[in-house]
C-alpha cells in the first residue's frame, strides 16, 4: 500500500465523525504521513485545552513528511509550474501536494484545488 497524505479538510471531516473511513484503514496500516503545515492548521482552530491536548497527542504519533531545503525548492517549482498554466496555488497547498509527490503516495482532500493540481502534475488523489 502506498503512503497517504491527508489534507486539513479531510482531517476536519474525520474528527467530526463524518469523515472517511479510509483514514481509519490507513492509520491501522501505518501509512499516513503528516505535512507539518497541516499540524499548524489543525491546532489553530478554536479548541478547549483538553481538545488541544488530545489533538496534539494524536498528531504526535504520526510521522511527518520530510521537509528539507530541497523540498521547499520543489514547492516553489510546483507553484511556478502551476502558475505558468494559470493555476494559482497557495504555498501551504503546494507544500501538501509536494509532500504526496515526494512520497509517491496518495493525497486525501476535500479541497478542490488539489483536483486542479492533479490534472497538471503526477499528484494522485484518493477518493474517500
């Protein structure tokens, strides 16, 4: 099975109990990788002290996507490539997509920008 990168939008659905069971399966298989920016996005929500502690504990058990200097160069190159074909992508979204590309894995997201990215790159999206 390939690595699975989960975007913030899918984590939010998952935590609201209406989320995709594919996350449970991938968690059990140990193939979920977490982009660092997703951690920041998730913990920036309005949370109680207990919710934040539980979330931090849950997230700390997941492996982070490797983000060395070269990763950020690839993020910038991805944004430039997409911009050249008229697709504007935020740095956080390009980072998330690049994490999946770097891992040769799948991306799970409910954000439509990733469908646009996948049409112009090798990004593989997983349907929930």
